[in-house]
């Protein structure tokens, strides 16, 4: 073995320095040198040496990944191309390593060829992305213009106001169709769902039905300005349409779908005798047929219409669905017939050549909207239904409709007069040749018109169930004359075998089968929406990436979720995700929680930036959920298509301009947060959609992992065991999401931009961690804090009402289903503006007070002072709780026990119908202070630190303490300042319950009967607890044994249902106070619950049957209130009297 030492190969860094900085003239020959390096994502890649930056200078390529240097002007196969090769240790510049004459490694040469191919591929991909980006920008500009139009319109506080919508492919139910009346001898409007006008049912061979679809070729063309104009040859159009109608007549079809129908065609159609005698038409309305549209005809002697829907995209009608049913059969299957005309490829307007623009995405989107509506109809219709999609698809791609749900009737026909069925054949159709020349299409004759029929996937029913195609025929291909249209029509006859009503069998959607969802199989993916796993953890604040386009820390499940462009697609998306979670995640156990673990930190490198992320371990439940979602949404494959490793679950921490900065951040984060990152809780999945005005993703819906998370507090044994903590956690997660949505809406508004920072801060139940489903709302303060002393003056003069109106308009635009209103209130002689936001049906309402602070954090007005004090009330209560002398217990554990006990007490009060200030009882704040006051004024030395022990202690002592005091306060106060309030409370026989900081009265709504009712319930609970020995009595509902007075208020008595409800609560309290002057409060049992039944709100007061002396009083109250509202009948307001049995039957 030779002892000769190898010469050291000069490093890549030294080669770069020599090439970039050397003044040696011999180096000039290497001025165009290329660096070849190994990329972990794309493999071999190249970069010009002049563009190289070292890692210390912010570059992205470590020197150890550089494999070679070569001359760009020479091919890699040239022996002189490479001046440095790591593998063969060749070095031309310095002569180091094996010297300049050493042959280049074959692997290096191959790497160079691969790198050249990769760079060319990336260049082409970049160009394609730039083109797509330009298209997206154009679409976004159009959307943004519409969004700005929406935002500039008046704010919509409730759904009573008609909303401006940017929905695409929005469906409109139409209540009228047209039918010829033989008596008046004219076409008249008939109501959908009603029997055909004076048309007796004819005999129908129930085993056969025939459909026709035909594009009739509209009689318009485009002028120089690209507008539609009449071609002027009216006689020629009438002649060819006459031929077309004659051929349709000869087929004796039962249902006919026509496309490119113009108003002139409808005139000729309605003047045709056989049409008038036998057929109804979907619409002769000009609005749906300008410049042309789709029309459905059905034989009204054989078929009845039970629903009619139009798909509108802007002002254009894109499709029509007619729901038809065979006459004379009560249980007949409904035929949901969708007549479609999908977009055709168009000549580019921005190009000098005649290149066709591919409209395949537009076709898929429109078809997805149609399948979405058909699936919705199948779900809501009470009888079995069969979807039929027919029309002009403008593509030969027959896979657009999944073969799992639909069959191509032409191919399934047992007999057909043409094997290929080419409906657009320019070789045999002169009109098709003209259309082909106009569109500059070089495609061969093809089949672009179809009839697709839904098919059951249950082997037990195949092939007997449904429509079986027997005969297929092309229309319009008569050899003796020019075809009447550029399309050939299709006529197909079917044998029919439907199920009875009791045998309803879904075709498009079945929740019990994971992959039985036609819409989710059809829906296309979109960069404008994301499906994500929501992190629900104490470390949220540290995990949240402020630059993220999403409002919460998250793990992306499907990046490029389905295209959600209408209310129908939103509902179907929620349903499909819910079904996927139902197969994997949903639990009835409220205490069950799902967690993910952090494996490690990592850096994702991009072209111009790097992202710091936390890798999430692939737990079995997470993998199962992801696989189920991918099975349902087969087109959402962006991550698998783009990345070699497919889906990699992670949490994004932030974006950086270099990988070094990102890596340093990850390392520092893992070091500082290691204990918090062992397990992160997740509570559900969120659907997010991008807003075009600011590019951020906003919440469309959240689906929780626990089925009953917002439906109630059962099972109560788990609730008591857990102290309601799990229920409160779930509510807090929902509050966090709503809070972030409001904050980001504020951030995106121009008003106040650069002047103040907006932040939503909880108070009351939120800050006390005692929010409960179906009981609590979100109480919060929207704090507007000036960002600098120079901005203080601008914030002071800012009109707060204008700001609120702008915020409401922004939220209404972002969340179209949101209900938002503003109300004024007077608390402690302070006028307050309060915004009530109901973001979506699944979320509780949020009441927001506005607070303006200067740059030093001081309040700028009385309302802001009160808002600040409201926040401090909750903090002060917890500070006092920590001082309770519970032995051998930390302040943190005392607080946790107090909060759990408060949740148990609130659940009990709600169950016993004594919860809520609007009906004269205590709300969350009142019960919080009363609980603390009981703990303060009793011996707590024997207490154990757990929620159930604190709650038992409360029920043992509360009744006596309630009856023996008039004023309840957990902090010292000057009684002289409250002499008048104390005197009034004493006269009314109610309690003065003072907040610790704002000194507001939480007992302000109490009356003598509600106060007595609270004491009576506390007494009974004390007895029950002593008898049972546990807290299970809290689940016992209120059972009344007395008659009930019911106040009935119509939901639209005032302009808004919320105002009507508030008005009704006020009148109920007025009646209660009036009754207390006539009857002993012990004989009155107020009830806190308000029931919405039909179009009315109902308020209830139990009254002893012996108290007949109040009948005159009630009658006078009723007449006075009716006079107040100018209503002399009981349509809008009434007071009714129910016997106990009737009350229970009607309302319980």
C-alpha cells in the first residue's frame, strides 16, 4: 500500500472566491461558470456562481452540498466542461486533489444533465404559475370589486334585510311554470307543486319513459363589440326550428331538455299545437333566457312538477332542475331532471393567435354546483328520488360525472342507431362546420351531449332498481336536409323500476358509507379554501403565527380544499367533513380529549423564504382521519401531487427570509417551550375560505370532535365529576375563534388603520372560565388602544358609531349567515353601545362593549371607563378567591375549585329555571359574586379543594345567608354612597349585589317574587343534598304543579326578532311586578326560560290557582299593552292562561 499522501482538494468556497474576486486574466475564461448542487427537494440543481451567496450572508446553499463547477458554454459531455468535481476530486483552477487532467465522474455528468432538465422544468413551471397567477389576479380583482361594492352598501344587522351576495352558481327556487289553458286559450302561470290545470291523468306505461336533450342553436351572433345581436334571418330560424320541433314531436317523449333557447324560440314553441296540448314548460320568463338559456318540457298528462330550481351565475341562468313525478302514484319516485349547458372552450381575447382557452375548470365547477343541488334535493325530499343529468356538456370527457354514481345512458342502451353517438360532427353536419370555423377548433367530431342517470351502488338492488336504457337514437341527422342545429339531439327510452316510499334508497349520498357522497367526489379543489385541525391548548399564544392567513394555530389537513362558492356547497362540505369525522373521531364522551405530539422542529425551504414548523407525530387517529377525508374528497390531492413525502402534519411558526433564521427560531422555540409541547389538545376541524380583499382565510365553520359539545350539559354525572371544566374548555375554544375573527375584521378595515390596535378581551364568564353550552354567551370588550401619543387625538374624535357600522358591514360580508345588531343600554347611569354578534348557528352570541384607550392605557370616555372596570371585576373576583383561608391549598387550586363550583351552580340554576337577568333572576356575574360571598362568610376550614366540595358547601349555607342579608359584596364599600339603592332594594324585598370594581348592581333585575323563588330553590336543594348525600339533584328539572300565565309575543312584533324578544321580557317583568302588588310573592313562580314556538316567543309565570283576584289586573295589563302597540287582536300579542296539564303538553 502506498504511503504517498493525497493532495487536499480545494473547497467549494475557495473556488467561488477565486472565480468571483480574482484579478488574474486567466480567470476571465471562466466568467460564465455554473455551480451544481444537490437540493433536498428537487435533486440536482444549478446556479450561476455570480448569484451565489454564502450561508453567513443569508444564502440558502451550504457549501457541502455543492457537487461541481462547470462552464455554461460547454455541454456536460465535453471533457473540458467541468473545472471542479467533488466526486472525482478534479480541480482545474488550483490543480489540487487529483489535478486538472483527472476524468470527470460519470455520476457527476449525469447529475449535470439531470440538473439542466430540472432547471428547464422549473422554468416552465414558473412561467405556468405566472400565467395562472395572472388569471387568479384578474379573477380576484373582479371579486374584490364586488366585495368593495358589498362593503360600501349599508350594514345588514339581521337577516330581515336583503343581503348583497357574491355567491356564484346560486340556486333560486321558482314557484311558477307555464302551461296552456284551453279555456282562456293562452299560456298562464301555474304554481309548482299544484296539480296540472284541468288536465286529467292519462294512462302511462309505468315501465317506460323517454327523455330527449337537444341544443337548438340560438339565433344570435356577436357583433364587433362582442355583444349578442339578432342575425336578422328570422324566417330561416323559424324554418329550422320548425323542423327541429317536428322531429321532437315524432319521438313522443315524456320529458325534453333544450339548450340555447332564446325568447324567439319560446314564442315559436308556445305557438306549436302539440306543445300546447301536451306539455308544460319550466319558464317562458325572459329574465332566464337572455341572451339564451335552458328549458325543460314535460308531458303534463303523465308527469307532475313538484319543484323547480334555477342556477344563476351573475345574471345568467346556467342550469335548471325540474323535479318530476309520475301522475297518479302517491309513492312514485321523484325524477330530479337537471338540464345543463356547460361552458365551451373560448377563443382568447388577449391573444393575436386563435388559441382556445381551456374552460375545463369552469365546467367542473358548474357541474359540481349541479350535483350539489341534486344531492341536497335527495336529502330533503321525503320520497325516493332519481337524479338525471342531461344536456350539452361541451366536452368529450365523459368521466366528469363519477361512474360510481351515474351511468352513461347512451352507452348502456341495448339498441342504438349510431354506435359512436357523435353529437357534434362537423363532417356530416354543415351547421357544426360553421360553428367549428367560428370557434377555431381543430378537434375531431365528438360526443359532447349526454344523458346521465343515477344508479344505486347497492348490489342487492342492481340491476333491477332505477332507469335502464333500452333504445338510443340521434336526432337531426336526416340525410335529405341540412340538420336544424349544429348539435344532433339524443333520444333515449328507459324501462322503469322504482322503489316504494318505504324503500327509499339513496343514490348520491349515504351517511353510513364513507365514500358514498357524489358531491365530494365531484367537487374540485381550490387554493381559496383550507381544511385544518384546530389546536386547543394553553400554549396557543406562543404557537400562533401572526403572519399566518388563518386565525388560529392549526395543522393543515387539506391544503386546497374544495371550492366553496355558495351556501349549498358550504352545507355539503360541512356534511361531508362531519361524516368523515363521524367515521373516525366523534365521541359521546364529553371528557374524552384528542391530542397531538410534537416530534421535532424543521425548516421548509422555499425559493425566496423559509418557514419554521413543528413536526407533528402521525398518531393513528390522525392518519385515519386524513385517509378518510382523502377518500371523500378525491380531487383535494395538492399535497400528494406537490411533495414527494405527501402529507406532512405540522404547525407553522412563522416565515423568514433565510433558512438560518428559521432554524435558529425553531431551536430557540423548542428550548423555551419544551414542557408545553409534549401534548397539544385539539378540539375539532375548521373550514376556512380566503377573502379577496385582504387575502386572509376566515372561518366558515368548525366541526367539534365531541358530538354534544354545544347541545347541553348531559351526562350530569360526568359534568359534576369534571366540575364542568371540559364543557368550559370547549366554549373557550369557540370564543377564541370568534374573538380572532372579530379582531381580524378590525385589522382589515381602513377606518382606524394606523391609529389604534384592536383587541377583544373577555370579561364575566369568559374570564372566570365558567362559560357553559346553552347557558352562557360571550361577554367581551373590544379595546381600541392608541398606538402612540400622536394618535390619541385622532382616536378621541373618531365617531364610534361610524366605526361600529363599518365593523358590522365587514363582519356581515365575511360571514354571510351572521346575525349582527347594535343596541344601546344604560348601566350605572352610563350609556353603552353594545354589539351583539351571532357568527353562525353553532356559536353562542357575543356581546361587545367598545373601549377607547389612549397610548398610556387610560380610558377616553365614560363608556370606556365602565368597560375597563367590567374587565377588572372578573380579575378582582379571582384575586379575592385566592385569599380564601382554605387549609393546605394553593391559590391556583382554590381558584380552580371555585370556578368548577360556579359552573355546577349555574347548571343547577338553569335547570331550575332561575337563571338570567332578562327574566328577573341572577345572571352569571350575580351567581359568581353570591358564591364568593357565601365562601367568605362561612367557615371554610373544613373544605377540600375540589369543585364538588365547594358546590356542596354552597348549597348547605346559601339559603340562610340569602334570607339574612340585603346587600352582597365581596369587597368593602362605603354604605353612604349606596343609601338610596339599599333603601330601594329593602322596600322591594330584593338583594343589592355589587360588583367589586365597577360597583354595578347584579341584582338590578330581581323582583320580590324572583328573589323569593331563588331562596325557595336554595332551601329545597339543601334538603335534597342532605337526603341524597351528593349533587345529583342538580339534574332534576323544574316540574310545575300550578297553572301558568303565558305571554305570547310575535317574533316580528317589532322590526327584528331580537327586539321583539327583549320587548316581551320587559313586559313580562312589568306584569310580574304588577302581580306582586296584588298577590303574595310566595304564590307566584316566575320561570326564566323563554320558548320560541312557531312564530311566537312565549314567557311564563306560574300562579297559584287560588289567586283569582288578579284576573281583572291581567285583563287591564293586556289591554294597556295592546293600546301601546296599536294592536287590537291577538295576532301579535296576547296573555293566555293554561292549566298545568295543558302547559306541560304544549311546552314541555
